[in-house]
C-alpha cells in the first residue's frame, strides 16, 4: 500500500477576502475577474453592450449584506481579494456604479450597471449552493458566459 502526503500550510486553508463573509466574496470576485479576463482574451470587450450577473442560492440570500455584489464589481474591475486595500473596497464600487462601467486597463471599459446583478435566492444550482452566472451581451447576442459554483 502506498501512502502519499502533501504539505499544507495555513495559507492553503484560509483565504483573505473582503468581508464580512469571505466565503461569499472570494469566489465571486475570482469568477468575475476570470469572466472579464475571458472577454479580454477573446477580444470581445469592445463589443459588450451589457452584462448580466445572476447570483443563486445562499449567495443571493445574503448578497448585499455579505458583500457578494461588491466582490463581483471589484473582480470585474480586476481586483484580487488578497491585494485590495480597504479604501478601494469602499471607493471602487461607488466609482463603478457612478460610471456604469468597469475598467480592464488599456482603455477597455465594460458596461456594468448595478441593476444587472440579479438575485435568485430560491434557485439552488446543482453543483453548489453558492453559485453565480455571468453573461456578456454584444451586438450579435451572447459574447461570453461563465458559470461559477
């Protein structure tokens, strides 16, 4: 019988995130950042006319209070949970809401309205109770869709 072991540090067990609930912010922030990066890599950023984010299950039930909306906005704007300071957590969502866009650098802007973040607390996705779907719409329909659980 062969047994394998792996070194696990405290940093593997705990993740730094914006609060009050990092379990409701780290995943959504990473998913939103990956979504925006997928748009950039595909070269579809300029053709995006709108974005829709559907937040499901317990993530939706506590969305505003536990910071999921803030995490999605910040992640879409390129923020990383372990590298963002508290001032940015307060300032950047207000800037995004006021401008109606997130910036992906190099002049790339993606339309993002707070009204496009939709809560679906009674819908539980098959893989996980905390899930969200991000979809970008362009001139020809769907430009990109990412589901994160």
